[in-house]
C-alpha cells in the first residue's frame, strides 16, 4: 500500500495510533504491553476510546468499581487483597468475554483478579470450569515452590465470591473463554 507508506513517512506517530486502535479492538488491555514488546513497538499509554467504532458504548469505567466490590476487593482465584493505606493495589477487574469481542461491561462478565492471575487468565493459562472451579492449563510449567503455590495449586479450587445476591460469571461468558482463550487441556487434580 504506497499511500499508507507515504502517510507513515509524513507522520511517523500514525503507526503508534494505528497499533493502539488494533490493540483496543482485538485484545484485552493486560496483553497490550506484551504484544508491543514482542514486535518492538513503543506505545503511548492513553487508551483510545474515542477511536473505537461508534456502535460500541465507551468502556464502562464503573465496571472496575462494581466488580471489585462484588468480589470484596480480593482476587477470585487466590484471595489476594493487598492495600496501600485504604487503596487496593494489584487488583483488577477482568472481562471474561473480552470487551474487544463484544464482552459486555456486566457484573456477570467480570472477575476481580490480582495482576498475576489476570495476566494468566487473559493468556488462557487459567480458566473457569464447571461448578465455578478454577482450570489450570497443562501448558503452564513452573517448578518453583512459588509457581506451584500461585498457579498449579489453584487447579479445581472453587472461585472466591461474588458476595451473596450478586450473579456469578454467566455460563455463556465462561464457555466463550474456555473455547476461545483457554489453552490446551486443564490439569487434572491428583
Ligand atoms: Zn490472584
């Protein structure tokens, strides 16, 4: 595409903006940094809600607050609940069905996860199985005591939360994640 090449030559910042839009439309935010590093791209940090197609509502920033409250400010996989003073740290609201793939900003499409488990969930190493139990992919390998405690030992444990009266992750979003994101087969529990 000679026009695109000429436009990029005139305006080099166009590349970063194009990458930004592609990332926002196709991948969850927790994977953006890894993808950019993999292709050697530096990205400005601002998200581009304004550039998303007008058919989608802007991302609901209230979702984070609702999901963290629903799960009482602890990771649904490991129970991590760190704070600095009164402010939670290292806790994030994860979309089960990715926002980029029409996942709604609804409580039953959200999970409160610590940063590590959010990353592993979006990479398809962790998932949610029947009975809201944690799936751990056979592809994850970590032989240290820390890797075992933080990842492999989670297999088949029940999800923590949400609190009473709040709907858990909907079966339709759970099965989307299992079929589209989860990698390989889940580890069986001895
Ligand atoms: Zn966690």
